[in-house]
C-alpha cells in the first residue's frame, strides 16, 4: 500500500505541474511566456473624421477615392452626392445634385479628373474637380446594350493613354472599352459562371502595365485581362470582391467578404448577392495573385453600427501615409482607419 503522505505529495506535484503548463510556464517574475507584440499592421478607426457640415448628409456609401493631396472624395446616395474632405477631416467642397442619379464607384485619373459610375442614370461621367461634366458614356436615363448604352454600370478604369474600361455591371455583365473621346471600341463578357462570363462585374481597375482587374463578385473571383479582353489569370474562391484600390507599385487591395454558401435572407429578398456578407475583409495581393496581407473588420448590426465596424463594405482607398478610408452600404458611412505599426 502506498503511504498517504506519498499520495498527497504526488497530487500536490501534479497540481503545480498543471498550473505551470496552463500559465504558459510563466517565470517567477510573472513575465508573459510569449512576446506580446503586434507584428502585423493594424488599423484604428478615427471616430472624429470627418467634420461633416450640416448641409452634407450621408446615405449608402458606395464610392471613395483619394487624390494626390490626400483629399478624400466620397460618393454617396444622397445630396450632395460628391463630397470632399481633407485627411484631417476638414470639409473642402461638394457638388453633383443635378448630374447624379444613383451613386456607385468614383475614380480620379492622372490629370485629376473625377469619374463617376451612375447606376441610376446608366452612365459614366467624367467631370472636373469642381463638377463640370466633360464626357458622358452611355445615354442618360436609358439602359441598354451596344455602343451607345450601358445598363447599371458599376465602375471604370482609365488607361495612361486615356482609354476607358467600364464594368457594365448589374445589367449587362460585360466590360466595355471606349477611347479617350468616348468612342466605343469593343465589349466582352456575358452573364454566367464560365471562364468568359461575369455575374455582377462590380469593380474594375488597371495596373501600371495595363492589366485590367475585374471584381466578378457573384462568381467569387478576381479576373485579370489584357486590354483586348484576353483572360490572363483568375483568382478564385479567396474573396467575394466588392471594390479595388491599386497602389503605385501595383499592389491590389480588395475589400469584400469571405466566400460562403449561397442562401437567401428574407430581410434582403432582392439583394443581388443573395444574402448579407458574413464578415468584412481587406486583402492585399501582388499582381500575380499572391496574398500579401489580410485584415478583418468587425461587422456591425443593421442600424446599430459602432465606429470601426463595417456593414456591407463597398469601397476602399488609401492615403500617402497608409491610412485606409472605407465606405459601406448598410452602415452608410465613410470611415478613416489610421495605420498602426
């Protein structure tokens, strides 16, 4: 028989050993067992950005862009639809009440012109920074297919030579190529799930080598093309892409959500995605599709979103300091996320 004193000693030793492992083998000085260091970049919301004047309301926020002076251009579904703020949040200007039907994405070209995709009037417009219309692609108020019509166009990419590529869009499931004067050149794509198809081409961007990136949202992929429409690459099953931002070194940032099973939410019976996204993610890729960075943002509850939460994130843009600006549809806000580390 084992003496009771030995049993008690063994039990006490076991308890100490278990405590040692559960505490991560902490040193007697109670130092953490592992380095508590944030090595990956992270972003903290600035709840004071921007200082929005009373006459500038916000609704769904589908479009954002940042210019060379780090001014932030927001494109929202109310009046005035185009609003400009500094990186510190100061109001600069607003316009667009008489030329915009329903906002989608916004882009700034190399000359500082402002490009607006309008799913309400079925057009893409090129404007001066003050809001004067310089060029209109599509026929205002008329949806259609062909050389002179668009159907719910979602975004545009401007090549260095001035050519324009439009993701067209919710209605036509194609990419349309125009020259710098707005003359139709060609189009490619149709509705479907195959290699030559789109299902909501939701955004488009272009890199320094002229390659086009299309957010084929409902097909859960990013499609890469040359300017003749030849498919070069397909990044599948990584992200449901909603919006792009292209860096000067061709890093492709994509905002959206994780792939998920198709289902219908009765709260959103007409949602083209089928159901709300389950999360909110930002991914950075190199031009070959290698994932370089991933950041997840808390998803807010409808109507109860807190600062730093996003709900149906739709667009993103970066300033020169690496801060992220993001807009969402249900949250109805543009927010600034300040880079840390």
